[in-house]
């Protein structure tokens, strides 16, 4: 049985991994509309795994060395290149990650301004996690 993905302006409930990642990039800076839990959490997983690998590669390849005083020293061209790749990834995915979070909040019936709660250390982030885990609410349709 084949499943037809909904249009990009609608949330994709039960989105598989590949579709969620494609929609993440297709809706790169779209703060309007809604995102399903699967769209959001698949991206969180992929973004975390890719970001962690890119962050660890310079150290694992001895391209970056952790000094005794806690500072990092780039050791050679490989360290520079790998660190640069990680920075590009972080910058390139920052806005779309905020956008998918705002769309996820919309799906729970909340304004995107709740994203600023993430600026409150620990408690704010935990509240946002709870919000993103909650199911869709009919009031979220007003953001379509």
C-alpha cells in the first residue's frame, strides 16, 4: 500500500524519516503552517546525529586537540576543514530548525512566540520539549 504525502502546506502525520527530512529542507524558512510530531522529531534525530558526528570528527581525526586548560587547538588543515564543515552545517540548519519548531508549536495550537521560552535555561527547554511531544489540536488549523 502506498501512502501519498500531503501537500507541503499541511502537516504530514506519520511521516517516514526520508519524507520528514525532505520536507524540512523544502520548507527551509517557512514559519507559517504546522508540522506533525513525526516531521519534527525525525528532524531532531537526524540533526542531532549529523551535528554530533560533524562535531566529533575533528577531535577523532586529531584535527582538533583539547588542551589541559580546556581550550581547543586546531592541528592542521584537516582540523580546519572539518571544523569549517561543522560550522557550515550549524549555520545552514539553524533557521530551518527554528522554523520546524515554530510549525510544531502551531500544530499544538500555540503561537510561534513560545519558541522564546527556549531562552530560559533548563525549565524553558523542558517546557518546549513537552509542547512538542503533545498531539495536534484543532486550534492549530488557524496557522494554516
